[in-house]
C-alpha cells in the first residue's frame, strides 16, 4: 500500500533519497492520479455492497463496513490518539458519523430497492452540495469557473443516469430510496468541508483514523447483538462477507485516507469531484457483467471529465 504523507513543499523539506517513497499531493499530476484511483475504488464499492446484501441486511452490511474499517485503522488510532484535544474532538465525531457511519447505512439501505449503478450515478451530486455548503456555512466565494465546472459535471452525471438502462430491471426505482443516496451526499459534503475548514491541526491520515474511533466500537456492539441466522441460511454468505471486508479495506480504509489527504492539498470541490468520475467505472463494471453502453453514455462521461477540469482550473474558491 502506498504511504500517504501530508507535507507542504513550502514548509517542510524531504530528503531527496526518501521522496520517492511518498506521494506528493501538492503535485497537480499526482492529484489527478489519486482522483482517478479513488474513482476506481469507489466506483467498485456499489457492486461490493450489492454482493453483501445478497446475504446480510443493509444495517449489517453498513455496520460490517464500519467495524472492519475500524479494525484496520486501530494501529493508526492508537498511534494518533495523542492528537485528540478539546478543539478537534467534536469535529472528528461529526466526520465519523456524518462522513462515514450514517452514509454507509444510507447507501446500503438504498441499494435494497435501487440498482448499484443508479446509486453510483446519484453519488455524483456530492460536489454540488460541497459548493453549496462551503458557500452558505463556511463563507467561501466560488469562482465562475468552479460554478461552471460543477454544473457541467452535474449535467454529465444527469445525462449518464438518463441514458443508462441499468437503472431499470429487477430493481424498483423507488424515489424515496433514491433520496437516501441524495441525503448521504449532503452528509458527505458537510463532512468534506469540516475536514477542510475545522480540522486544520490534523493531517488527512489522522482525520481518517481518529474519526473511526467514535463509530467503530458502536458498529461492533450492534453486530455482537445482531441475528445472523438469515444470513447463514443463504448460499455463499462467507464469500459475501469477504466482499464487504474488501469494501471496507479499500473504500473506507485506503481510499478515505487518500481522500482526506487530497482535501488538505486541494479545494473541497475538486476533491469531491471524484464522484463525477465514479459513474465511468460503474459503467465499466456493468460492461464486465454483460451490460451494454451506448454513444450517449460515452459523451456523458466526457462531459463529466470536462467538468472536473474546469473545477480544478486555477483557483476554485476565493478565500
């Protein structure tokens, strides 16, 4: 696993012999590479949730995801525990519940009634809410390019949803369950802004690990009292649990650390624009599963990437 290091080229010196060991998040090319890496990981998460739901309830899938992540973070939690103080603890609790715990349950619940692909598409709303939250609650002033890029990316995401036949089939496209995903994206948006504006004393890895300190034990307690009899009666329940572990290891452990570090070195709107690229990988998974893609879907994906470009061009938000 690559090592993530929070450092600014202006304030810290890194010996030339050790530089290659770390990802320089201040480098624009690296920022784009990390963005696409995150999109691939999170674009795969909806399929993994779908597999987990074949045996477990949505609450069990969400809780397993959080608890497995907590176990993986445990060495980092112990190491970073000394970084907790009265100023950051309340915001870490917010990030833990609003940015990780509750959305994990909302996405799992939504996918009991809507397709994993549709869930991935709706996740693209996150940057819109990031821009709204940062403007209304954190007094940021978005540039015209940032607004245009966000709207362009949203247009591409909406087009992708419209032209995707995967939203139909065995799933009932219940509007109320789709709104659960929308609610999860608003929680993500608030958490992203809190990480950027309220947790300046912590780096991205510290935020990611310490946030799970407050939700991991609660998830473990729920699982300890949960009834797994229905799950055990399903075929391949151990395999499906393994899929949930993979979901936790990559989507909630590796990717969350990388994402939090990315937030520290970019603007929240750019970091959250990873959700514009996620549908591209969701479609790729669909093709590998025998689904088809048409020209309009490809054009929509191109529009999404253009939106990300405009969001990242020059300065996204005035201070």
